[in-house]
C-alpha cells in the first residue's frame, strides 16, 4: 500500500488547473479555497453542462479567442492568426436567433506548437479597437467544465470580484504558509478570508455607538 507521504509527493503544486474543473478551486487565488466566495461559483456548482458534441477537431490544437469586437469577421480573424501556423478550422460563434457574433471564436491549428505560438503572440493584441483574450480551449479538455455564463469559466473581472484562476492568462499563486505555530496566517486562502471579514466590520469611529455618530 502506498503511504500518505508518497501520495502527497505525486500531487505537486501547479499554477494551472489539471484534468478536472472545480469551480471553488478556480475561484481561489491559490487553489486552496474550500467554500465558494461569490454567488456565481454557487451557480456553477449547481449547474449541469455538457460540451457541444457537434464540435470537431483536436482540442489540444484548438485555441479560444474572446473579447472580440462584434465588427470582427471570420475572414479578418483568419488573416490575423494565419501567420502562426496552418489553420485547419475556424469558427466565429454567432447567436442562434439573431445570427450576430457573440464576441468569441475557436481556431484549430495543424499541431499544438502552432496553437501555443498563437496564444503567446496574440493574447492582449487589439483588433478593431478591443484587446482580445487568447487561451487554450478548455471545454473538451477538463472534466466537469462549466462556462462563464453558468458562473464558471476562466474569465471574470476584478471589479465584479469574480476572478477565475488556474489558466495561462491568470495562473494560481503559490500558497503562502507561515512557519509560526500560533497566530500565523496558514495560506493565501485564510488571509483573504480575514481581509473580507475586516471589510465587513464597521469603521472604528462608529464601533460602540448605537447612533453611528
């Protein structure tokens, strides 16, 4: 039987999500949270989602392009991404009712090196006045994947407090563990919990005053 110590060694820390998508984990700055910190994560946990079976191609060779301006065409998209390799297939996602672009697309290259090169070179580039997001396609690669519209995904904005971690665009931060035996902060997760609790406390000037003056 494998000892607990041996098992722990095999689970090395990674700044990226591996194999399984856990909404609570990707909602944590260091991947150590045990409870959801925003309502969107709860929605993701309680939702059911199945990847589109009609999508074809190799997910390891496919990239996701998001935050596209609605004026961007598929031809324009292909011309921007062709310099990085041979494009096997591209799909600018449109609304099923209106036919209008939804602001994101998928591009499949002939091999993984080309896909990774496109991610490195094109992430953060502006097309038609908007800075685009380029990352790997995760939907068909991670078990239990939940898209952003269901509270999951890897997107999110700081001002909405719905940041998601564990991807190339926003990796996990290594957990911080203090050596002190008592009174120390055990991890980034615990530190964030204390910060949130502190924000919820009333200002010092109002503590103990029933009238708040």
